[in-house]
């Protein structure tokens, strides 16, 4: 924006001398003054080409010499930006190797698609793939200046061709191929004497020993529509839809600003694939100036807009950001109560029409999609519809997620893929096509197989599960890890305190522990001790970036997808008994009535005396013959936790039921039985002190860093979220008061039916579905009154505990952002 304003005041001059390119220009500042700007771009001669066949680059000395990544006697592929952005699934296939990734391409991909950029970086970090990043923008012979009148895109295309030409001349005995799907760039490359192919042509002509790659290729659309060998019925082909064209982006933005259209995420119903909703902005309070309030001609007042029928959905896919035109009020309809699956849309339209007549009193704003702001397509898991013949190539992919439409793909492996769980990506959806076009990515395994279904779950929920790269593992200290005295400098030594951990059976990533020490004045020193992960996860390192991308540890029935590598979570940071570990501790002086006299925060060094399971800790508490200090401490901790719990309930904290199950597995980790997880008093004891620590740390970091403390809030749920549940409960004579959290908690306590002892548990479970989503936020961007955590009934909260398996907890430890020690 500054450059655009300063265009008339800019006088660029370029010169390259002494290994640096200098750009000088003038710009107009916000204060209407003219400022001279000089930028220097340094160039080098010692950047390696990365080829094992190059003796010249192999002789480069010093740290500036790049490691060899490209194999000798191989064809080197130079990728254009459009190939990376559109064919990342193809590039991830292990058949592709010896690839040169130019820094020009890497920067373009980074700015255009963060997801593809991360996937490309992961490939590059895998040494056996032989991908090499060549810093062509810093090499004296490959850096180019932008010509007068040349667009940035044309300049980058020319930089790619120059780098490719350099490789061709630098390695005359090697075959260097430019892969580009840009027609103009290819024509210029051929004119320059380069060998260039489209991705499609290269795969079909030179990678015939990998026929599966043809299916992975992304194409804008099929060469021809689905024909007689397709799985579509004759009636479906006869009644092909003719969706409306999307409006131009300028018209969409203008309509949103004027209030004629609404913009929001497209959310398809899980029960009815022909219905969706788009949330509208919440109404502003009276303090908001009228000129800043968005136009609302239909008086939506924050209500969702209902989209009914495929034509009105207009090719939008779940999670897309769409623009909706709202129909006049006389066309508003009620949400259907029918369960409609993919393939029964025509029947659903007739049934919806009948339902409208009965439910017109519950009509809500209705509309249609007129444009898509951003597609949020991703890889989808599912299976192919059984083909009619073994040689059929036009197939229909049926996603496991009922909200996703069936996807038309082409594959020559129909016989092989039948009965398999596969992954497919969407390429396009034209207005005259019943289904979006896509391409096959890979096969996960047989449908119903535990491993393939588990992987499908991970993919469907966007959970990163790839192995940790060497760059990440290199951030770990060598094993076996031993502390040295310099690490303990400045830490409070609590190794003589009886500290113990309480976790589920088989837990290895122990990141919290408790302690209680009687004081001479009759009070207690109560401590919550959390593993100091930040001592090993430094800000900005590869392991920190990986943890930030994963966000949390994910637990499946048969495996755990770690946020951090196992050497860290199960050994170095795990607060196992009998070993010295580094920790962050919150220490309270607490009265026998759980009154807090003082709070202290400290970096500590601890040595746990016992690692309990919840059942073992309960046995120690209940055994009257155990009179040692650990048993006495556990009993006092349990008494204090019950007082804390009662206080939270009195304040309006919600106790919502969440049934947890435990799988019994055999020697091969195959599940053989299932049972409900039994909760004990010790579960609640640990929970109360973890909550207390999180609240205390939240108050502390907000006090010291009021503008950028990382906190967590739970917004008050919208009363309309409870309407369906209230209607059901009223039939049983149960009234659900949702005026505030305390009233709701009281209603849940009274929600009983003498004829059904499980009703209270079920009501609490269903109430959980009515809650709004708790969110992280920075304290400086939200008013203090909105810090409130509805479910916990506390004014301020954060996630300080569980840093091993929750990145928000790791952030609470970073220097300069939390503890002021």
C-alpha cells in the first residue's frame, strides 16, 4: 500500500557491483514527507548446485558450501511455481526425486499457499527424497533484476528460466528438465533452448513404470463428461444441473458492504446433505455508532441463513467461505427434520416441501449462494462406488464425511481400488456438472482394517501424523539426558519435597505432579509442578515450529500422535519418579479451609517420589494403615480439592457428563473388549488443582503482560442453541433454565426422572452439544468483561498445564511472555 501511494515519487536505480545489488528509490510517508530508501541484495559465488556429480561445487570450502542432495547420473527436475501449487500430491509421491526447488519458487509458494509450503518443506527435509533448495536469488550468476514494465510474475518466470539455463550449462553431462504448466513460460523456455514439459506430459512419457501417477495428476476438468461406462444413471445424466454463474468479486464485495449479501463459512448439515447454513454477523450493541454498523435490511440480527437444495447451494462445499443472497421473508423456510443422504436429493426436495407446510411457524432466513470467496478444499477419505465393468475409468468417489458431495475421478485402477479406503482431492466443479472433479491421491488399505481406518480419521480431521524430521530430532539433547549444575542455577530446589504424579495406567508422558507440605502455622504449602518443556523447545527452532503446527497430542484407541518427539515427552521432560527433572511450579500457602494466603511462581528442580495411577492413589488414600507422609499429603489434597470443587459449583461451574471408554487390547494391540472408564475421587482431585493453577497463572501473566497474555475464554452460548433440547425435555416435564451458567447448573442438578436413572447423565451429555466453542485469545484484543469462562464460571483462565501435549501450555513458558520470576 505504501508503494502504491509513493509510485509517483519513486525513482528506482539498480546497480550490481562487488557482490551486491542495490536498489534506491524515494517514497512518500504518512506524514507527507519524502524518504529515500536504499536496499542492498547481497550475491555470492560459493552457493553449491547440490549435485553429487559436480566436482567444482564439491570443492567449495567452509560453512557456505551446501550439502549434496542430488544424486549423480540422474535427471534433474526444476519445478515451476504453478506445478508446486497444483501438483503437490504428485510431488509428494516417492517416485519423484532429484528435484531442484528454487528459492524464487519457494518464496512464491510461501506467500500464495501456506499449506502447500509446509508440505513442500517437509519433502525437502526428507534426505532420501533428494530435493535440493537452490538459492538462485542470492547466486551471482542466477540473480536477475526486474526489467522496466515487467510484472513481478513475469520477472519470477524469467528467474526460473535463468536458473534452469545455469544448471544446464553448469552440468552439461546431466539432463535438466523444467516442469511448468504455464504455456507462455514453456514457449519462452523452449525458445531459450531449455528442455521443458508439462507435468502431465512428463509423467505419461517418462514415468511409465509408475502408472499410478497418472491418476494423481490434477486436471482442471475432464476431457469429456461421464459417459455410459460411468456410474451415473441415465436419469441423472438427463437431469444434469445447470448451476448459476458466480457473481464477479467486485459485485460480491459491494453487495456485502451494502447489506444485500451475507458472507460466512458454509456449513452443511450432518443429517441432511441438501441443507446448509451460513452464520451472519452478531448484532452490534447500542454503543456502536450507526455509521459503523453493517447494513441489515432483512433484520437478520445474527441469525443463520438457511440454504436448501443443491441448486441454492450452488457448488459450495463444506467449510468454503461463501457469499449468500437472502430471499425475501415470504420465501423463508423452516429447517427440515429429515435425514437425507447423498444420492436422494430429488426425494428430499419433495419431502422438504411437505415438511415446510407443517413447520412454517419456525421459518428462518433462507437464501442461495451467489459466490465463493475462498475454497477450503482438502484431501478427503472414502471409497469408490463399485464400477459396472473392470475396465471402467470414470468413477464416483464416496467420501466418509456425509457433508462432502461425491467426487468424479478418472482412474485405470478401478479393479484394484474397489473395496479400498482411498484419498481423493477436488480439482474443480463446473456449473454444468453434477459432481466436482477430482483426482486420486493414494490408497490407505482395505476398508474396515484398523490401520487404514485410523489413518483415514487422522486425514479427515487434518491431524499431522508424519514422522518427525531430522531437523526436529536434532533439536533434542543426546540420550541418556543428564542435568548439570548450570541448569539448576536460579531454580528453586524442591528435591527434598515429597512430590508425586497421578495419571492414567500406562501413562509415560507425565507432565504434572502435586505436593503438600504442612507449615508450622497450621497451613499447607500446596504445589502444582509442571514439566519445563520450554527449556528444550526454544522459540523459533524446528521443534518449536513443528509443535506449533501439530498444536496438541492426539490419542486414538491404539496409538498416540505426539506433539513432541518421544525422547522429550517420555524421558527428558516426563516427571517420572526417582529422577531429577526441571519444572515450573505454582506454590500456594493454603489454609485447611482451602483459603489462599499467598501464591508463588518459580522455576524449580524436583524429584518425584512416586508415579501413581488414579486407582493406586485412591487405594493409598483409603488404606487406614498407610500413615507415611505421601499418604497423609494425598488425603489432605483430596479434602482441599472437594472444598475447591464446591466453591466452583456454587459460582455456577457446569458439571457436564462426558462418557469415556477404555479399550482392552490383546498382545497385538487389537481391541478385544470395551468398558466405561471409572472415575474416582483422585480424578477430581487432580482436575481441581490443575484448574486452580491455570487460573492463578492466567491472573499472573495478565497482570504482568496486560496487552498480550495468552488466555482462554468460553463465550456464553447463544440461547437458541438450547431450543431443541428444551423442547425435548419439556415433554418429560423438565425445565432447562439457560439465563446464566448458575441457573443452568441448578437446572441440570434437578433434571431427574424417577423412572429413568440415566436421564440426568444423558441431559448433561446433550447440554455439552449446546455449548459454544472455547477459544484462545490475546488479552489486548478483547475487553476484560469478555474474558469470562462460562463453563468454569471464572473470570480469567489459560492453559498452563500439559505443555508436553498442548502447545498453548508450551507458550505459557516462553521467556518474556509469561512468568515474571
